[in-house]
């Protein structure tokens, strides 16, 4: 009985490397995108930091809105149609330097 020998076609190593290069590059690109999706500046790990920033900014916004309400009230007191005489006197004396150092300007609250 004749013995059969099977010969495998051997390819040069350079040909194998060329064949595997494109899929390997694709895997590297996908891993890069996955890494940035998890640990990048806008990734899943940064989500907790965004929540903390949102809380701080919300508190800051509320404080600024409170200051704005106070300033809006002062602007309303200076409206040309109905200026509060005490407010106008206080501002003129303070800004023009007409108040003496021993004078105390007491702001009046609306009743």
C-alpha cells in the first residue's frame, strides 16, 4: 500500500502578516473607541463628575437668581414713573459723596 503524504502549502511569513494587518488595525481602532467611551473626558466614568458639577451649578444659579431679584427690586424703586424719594436721596448722597463720614444712611424697607 502506498503511503500518501499530505503537503500543506506554506506561505511566507510576510504574506501572513499582510493578511492579518487590516483586521488587527480594525480591532485596535475599536478598542480605542471603547476606551474613550469608558474612560474618556465624556465617557461613562465622567458621568458622576458631571452630576456633581450640575448640583454645584444649580446651587450657584439659585444664588445668582436671588441676587438678581434683589437688584430688580432696586431697579423698580428707581423707575422714572414712581421713584422712591428716599432711595434716590440715598443713591445721590452716596455716589456724589454728599454724605459726611459721621452720617449714617439707614435704608427703609417697604411695609
